[in-house]
C-alpha cells in the first residue's frame, strides 16, 4: 500500500488516497475537539488509543456479520479502509438517557431506554448538527427508505455486539454515534470509528462516571489517563 495525497482533513482524522482507487488510509491524529470545534487541543497519544480501540471492534463486528470499511491496521495510529461514499448522518443509539436527551426532553440521567432509542442528526457543523426525522432524510435524498431501514438494523446490531462486549469488561454503554456509507457495490457499511470519541461509557453501576470524551468536554479529570485506561480494559493489552 502506497500513501497518496490528502483527500480529507477532519477534526481528528486525516484521510489519504492510496495506490488503489477503492482503498483509503485513515490516520488518527492527536487532536481532540468539542462543541462543534469551539474547544480544541492536541493530546499526545490520543490518536493511537482511538485507533487501537477501533481496530479491536471492527473485526469483532465483521465476525458478527456487520459490514464495515475496515481492512487492516497499518501502524498504531492508521488503518487501511474501503472507500465509501459517506451518508451525512450521525446515527445515535441510546441505551440510557444522558446528555441532550436529559437537557432537552426531561429524561432522568441514566434512565434505561428499552428498546434502545435511535436518533439521527444531519452532519453539518455550520448548523450545529440538527436532529432530522426519517421524513426529512427522505425529502433531502440523503438515503432511500430501504437504506434507512438497513442503517437502523445495522445500528441496533452493532449496539448489541458492543454492549455485550463492554458489559463483560465492567463498562456501561450509555449511547454511541455511528456513520455509514455506501461501498462501490452500493452496500451500506459502517465507516468512521468506534472509540472513546464516539462512545459514551460509564463505569458499571456508577451513573455519570464518564470514561469517554465527556472527561474532556466537562473537564472531569485527566483525559489521557482515562483514554489509556479504557483502551486497556477494552483491548486487554
């Protein structure tokens, strides 16, 4: 694999072309941001922890029959992935109430949600990622009805796999956000990453005991100590 030109510069990842048109190189940087990029820092080693956790989970999901973009771990902070045409939606699965669900809708912090609640936001920082309904998604031609149903099916399946795995490690999966895209055949695949940046994790049985990017957002402690400890608990090495 030969690294080519920069294709996309995100908040915390850089995506490069490779010598194969249908494969890309994703580099996890040490940048960390919050509040639509209004708060930002660089924390040495952070990208490696997110890359490590993502590389742990994606093969686990593939083994469970969930298609992802992941192909291989290239370096401790970079992955080779399938090239996807990304759908500009953040797909959020909530197992318990936290964050905006508590602030905006009157749920109690930590309130169980059964079945898990699926919400979707338009991925657009300039509009502060507004929540969208199925009808809006269809009206904006972001996905077909069939694709939307498949996205929801995959999101719940991913949630089930992650929740079982994390529960066994003493971690409560409160909610998470996913991004999906279409491969060259039109198949919907999970893209982006699964890490402490995209998962909301609490220590088992301790409401609000954050072990994720909330530590950075809310200044709850040492972010890198938290990321290192969670990566160790998840990956076991």
